[in-house]
C-alpha cells in the first residue's frame, strides 16, 4: 500500500462507507417503498374495476 494511507486507512474507509453505503441504502429503501405503493395501488384499482 501507499505509505501515506497507513494510519489513515480506517477513517478513509469509514468515509467511503458513509458516502456510498448510506445513499445506496436510502435508494434501496425508497425503491422498496415505492414498489409496495405501486403494487397496492394496482390492487385497489383492480378491485374498483371489478365493481
């Protein structure tokens, strides 16, 4: 490894996790919630069309 990354490797990895991991987690949660809302709306629309 590069010598200037030795003692500072852990904080750099922590920053990368925060900069990449947290937004990715938020995007996944939003995708799951929006998929559930879409599925629920399609079911309710189908129920209304049957009436």
